[in-house]
């Protein structure tokens, strides 16, 4: 009777769902190792907790492989730059902007993004400096950093060339720049579901 009970408990342990899931998982990985490996190599986008992954299709990879210049030496690089100056400048700007936009996105406050979006709706007219105090006040309320001055709050955006000033004194106007609009486009494309949730 004891042996039968031991065998029963042993079978119960083996057939419990975590072990079955583990076995099925191992079988799945072994059987589909090739396709999984191919998929992982083709991942071009990803997201975290919303679990959104995007992979390029094999046909797209072939097209990119055809279009990629075959450059292997410094002389070839120099020749490519001479032959394709506009393409090189465009690619350099894309990479440089992407780099700075990523760095900026890591430290920019949510209310500053809201402010840039608001100014983008105003177009070339912009809005009075004093009218933007609502964004600054919201930042103070959320962050509790009352020692931060409004000039510093806007100064960051000015230094990043996302906004510009026109006029003086009480007639000081703040406008979004094309660079600021490009930054907005970049973060909306890269972080469509999260760019609105930056702190402060």
C-alpha cells in the first residue's frame, strides 16, 4: 500500500502543471530553435510591459542588404562621402538628432513636453511668456522643486533649441522651433504610448 501511495505521489508531482509547462517549453524551444533564432535576429522594435515586439520580414532584410553600401576600407568611405554628400549629411543629421533626442527624452520633464506640444499648436505665432506660467506651476506642484525658477525651466528648452524668444519685456513671445517639432515627432514615433507619462 505504501509503495502504491509513493508511486501515486511521484506521478502527481511529475504531472503537476509547472513541470508539464516546463517540459512543453523545452520541447517548443528545441523544435522551433531555428525560427526563434531567426525572429530574434530580425527584431527591430520592442516595448516593455505592454509586450509589443516588431520584427522585419525576411524580404525587408534582403532589400536592406541590397541597399547597404559595401564599404570595407577608409578609402571606400571617403569615396562614398564624395559620391553621396547629401545622403551622408542626411544620415549624419538623423543619427545626431536621434542621439540628442534620446538623451533629452531621458531628462526632460513631462510638463515641458506638454509645453512644447502646446506651442506646436500655436504655430509661428507662439504665445506670451506669461501665459506659459501654468506649465511651470504644474511642474512645481508635481515635483515640489520650488527653488527652480521659471527662467531655468524654460531655459532648458531654449538651450536645447526647442523654443525661441521674440520681443521683450511683457511682450516676450515664446515659439516652438522646427527642431522642437522634430523632437516631438521623434518621441511620438519612438515612444507612442509612454511619452505622455514622463514625471513632473
